C-alpha cells in the first residue's frame, strides 16, 4: 500500500505565486507512486516541513564516496530518521557540467533517466560552484549511479580540501566581448588538477573561474582563488561610422550621460564631428562603453588574460577579492595556454607548501604578504598590482638600490609576457 | 568476484558536442548583440549568422518531470539545445526571429517566466538551506521563491537603472556571494554547547583555530574534555559549528536575517565592491519571510526611482550618499552599521565632504 503524503501546510504556501515552485516539484516526485523514489520524497517533504516549523536543519555529514575517489559525494544522513526513515540517507552527487553549461535535450534526458533509476529525481541546475547537483541518493546507490553517469561521459566534481568544480561565462560561444577561449582554458586547467579534485589533499579548497572580460559574468574576482579575466593590451576598436549612428539615433546628451560620464578614467571625449576620441593609455578596459555601444566599440586585437589570486567568501577572516598577480598574459597560441597552466601549477604548489590547514589562498597571501607570494611563484612585481604604493614609512628599504637596478634592467628589456 | 569498476577520470566534458550548431559555427567570431525585448537577446556573428536567445527563470531545485518539460519545449520550439546561466536561468537558442514569439508563449504557458536580461532583476543565486545543507540557519529555496514571486514583474521587465543581482545565504559563510542586495542569516547569540558530545565528535584544536576572534578555549566541563566560549568576545558568526556540531549556533528565534547592499562582481565602471550591512534583526519567518521581502522591495523601489541608467545599486548609493540612502529607504542607521576593528578607518569619512 502506498505511503500517505505528509501534511505540509507551511510548504503548501510556497506553491502559489507566479515563480516556478520547487515545492510542487518535490510533491510531484513524492506522488510518483510507480517510481522507487516516491517514499523517499514523501519523507523528505515531511522533514523539510519540520524544518519550516522548528526553524532548524536536520542533516549531518558522514563519509560516502565512490571507488577510487575521495571527494565528489556530499553525504547527508537525517538526524530524525526515526520519523522519516525513507529519506534517512539523502546524499548528493556533484557532477561537472560541460564547460559553459551547454546541453542537448538528449543528454539531459539521459541524466534524468539514470537519476530516476538510482536517486530521488531531484536535480539542482546548478550549485554555486557550478556542479550539476543530484540530490537524494541512498548509500548503496551512489556507486551504481556514478558508474552509469561516468559511462555517459560525466565525472564527479570537487568537495572538501581540493580543487573544486569550475565555471566560465558563455564567452566565445556567444559573446562578442570574449577575449580568450574560456571553455578551453577551463578544461585545460581543471582537467590538469583532477588528482587534486578527486583525491583532495590541499590545505583547503581551491577554485578556478573564467570570465571573458571585465564584466566578469562568472563572478571570478570575488568567488575564486584563481580568477582568469579576459582583457587586451592594444587600443580598443572603434567604428566611427557606428559611433555617429548612435549619436544620430540617440543624441549627444545620451552619449555624454550614458557613456562618457561613466568612463572611470575620463578616457573618452566626443569630437565636434560626433566621432569618439579614446585615450587608450588611460583606458582601464572596464568594458562600460563597449557594453553600451556594442556595434561601435570592441576590445582590441592583442588579447589575453589578467589573473587575480585570492578571492573567497567570509570564513574565516572575512570576504576577500582576488588581487592582480599576472597583469597580462597573451592567450592565443597553444604555448600561451601552456604558460597559463604553468602559472596555475606554481600557484597550487606554493599553496600546498605554504598555506596553513583550512587557509585559503587569499588568507595565505594576507598572512605572508603579496611580495613573498610573487617571489614564490616566480612572477615579477608590477604597479598594476596595487591601488597605490604604501603610505606607511615603517619599512626597511636598505635593499633599495638593488631593487631599483632590477626594475631598470627589466624596463630596458623588450616587452614580454608575464613570465 | 568481478573486478570492481575503476572510474574514468574524464574531467570537465567538452561542450562542443552539446552546443547549438550556430554557436559552434561562430565560436569566437561574434560581432554585436542587442535585446529585442526583455528576456530575449540577439547576437550577430561576423559571418552574418544570428542567434536569438530566450531566457527563462527556473526554480533551480528541479524535479526530473520539470527537466523533461523543459526538454520537450526545447525540442518543439528551440532546436534541441539549452544552456544554463550561473544564476540558474535556462537559455533556449533559436536561429530565426520567427521562432522567438511561439517559444516565449510556450514557456510562459508552462509557468516559466521569460526575463532576467539587461536592466532587470535576475534570478537570486542561492544556497541549499534546510533542504540539504548540514549547517543552515534558514531555507534557501523558500526564501528565493517568496522573493521572486514578489519581484516577478522586475524579472520580466527591464525597468531598473541597471541589472540587479540578488543573493541569499543561510549562514554567515555567505556561500550565496556578493550581491546588489544580499539577504543573509545573522546569528545574534553565541553557540549553545552540548558538553556531553564535544569530546567524542569534535577535533578540539581545529575548532579553537577556526574562531576568527579567538573566543574558544579548551575546558573541562562536568569532568569531560570540552570547549568553552568567551561570550564577551564571541561575534556569533557560527564558524565553530561546522567542525563541531555540538556547538549549535542556529536558533529559531535568535538567528535573524540581515540585508546588505552594494556588492558588485564586475570591474565595469567602478571596481568590484563588497556589499554593506543596511538592516538586521529581521525575523527568520517561514514559509514566506514577509518582513525581509518588504525591506528588499523598499530598497529596490528607491533604487528604481533614484538610480541613473547604468548605475548599479552600489554606484547609485555612492552618488547620493549613505545619509540619503537611509532617508529614502526609511531604514534606521545604528551603531551596528559602523565597522569597529583595526582596519575600519578606511570606511570612515576622513574629509569635509558631507551631504545634507
């Protein structure tokens, strides 16, 4: 006989309103009597309703995994399994999506079929780190579920003190602002660290993220240890006929108020003939004018990336943004991509050797200082790495002449990439 | 017995087999884009190819039936390809303009709001909450559902000065990240310790090390090794709770919500910024969280009225100033808004520049 649906008067209130309701979805799974997961989802609804009543969570962790891996499954055991036995085990499998989160309906349906066979039928698309999160798997089903997904071409993502699943903006696939091949860089870097993902042994988590320009649609600056942001080094491209067209269509006031005034370095000026003058040496590649005038303005042709290190969320010393560690690295040839990988390898190695337990890269750099970190990874110092030089005179400067000579020697050499 | 199966460590899948053919064909060769209507993007490539993208909101926690419904829509109206954004919106790509209207109509008929583009309020990026997290102070999906119901018009219309990215977090680790507006748990009392369990469950030195203000120390309680908290030092952050569940931080009454504004990820115009505290002490009130929703709507309304085109929430406040922000939102400014640690001087106004 089918188990009764739990009474969920509080959750029921989340079924009304115009936004799609996750509660209706949970109920649909719970009411699918011909499916193996219906009892599990009934008890899951019962436990969730209890949380709404008591304002407390009832999940605890544990140790669950698949053969050969030490991460990728998030174990969840109910603390009130006596009352809700069918959802006593409700583990998550973190699965890495194709870079850029592109799917055919065919592959999505195959994932659904596997998940219906082995799990709850509940999928989060996607988690904050970018995983496909298959939520609600019994311990005994974790291995067979993974085996089938693995055979489909999917691999488990990261968890714990290891390299985590990554994310990129849509980038070159559909965006004219893209300054590098985001999907290629993501796959190159993350797939080079699968050992650190699947058998985590770092001081703490390590995240890569990739955005094709300064708009940073992947939130890399604030959400990753290793943020790769597209930029360019030559002049931005201006189509003056299109600029004139914008002025003709929208007016000079529009151009002044919505484009020129927002330029953070006053690098733009409107000429008397309605063409645009750009002070490219002052331009900071912020993307605002390019975002507004998509037909007239484009990034330059000498494209590459800026790497920021150390972004993270609050635990333990407060939220940190990544700061510039590599101002510009060209990213066009295979050799360029290998250089990016080399930098990533040195950063991860340095992190392993120097971070304290449970310390993120940003906290490590704050503790040891940016200069020591840069020396450790073999990157030259650059004024682009600071907002301004120090303001406090309490510093020993007895190595000044030597350092000044190094700088002059570097400046005399022909312009090179970051390495 | 059969040899156990070893994993194929295939890593991140190649996106090209799954990518819409027009995107594949014009990869890295896009020229410009515009937005014919809210929820729809048109991208044109150097080749002259164009692709229309229709963006729709989802509940993120999707059941397989809903995923299959989205697949049916994609097969019937959108050439069999979809992608997802970082904020759990789904995007359907079509290669001719004639396909846009029927697709929009079908999505709306199936209950998926079309929007989230340009200067709209996009889907809230959120965490797991009571549904699946082991340390949550509140739910995530329920808070988001309540807020998105209230902001449905702002998702489906482009009426804001610029895009608005909202986040929620169910503990103070802030997994939801920075947002133009963030709705986050803020605990107000120190953890309640079950001393009978600490020695058996917690690695005590690791817990002591986890505290950001060094308020935890080892202690013998009732003859058992345990931990104690200096409650005068404790900032009630909950950092000790994940490594030591017997230090319960979540409280049905004292775990409140706080609202933060002005976070920004992009380097566009202004450099990225962190969100700032504007309201706290808000009850954690399921199933609809009306008090938090009311404050979010008030802030959104003030921004919609006062922001200039392209100003993000933080940029708008930077222009009008904090005195005016607290005035137009009718929120109290208290001693809790003023940062008071060693590095806080950078947030004080060291100038004769004032607003009245």
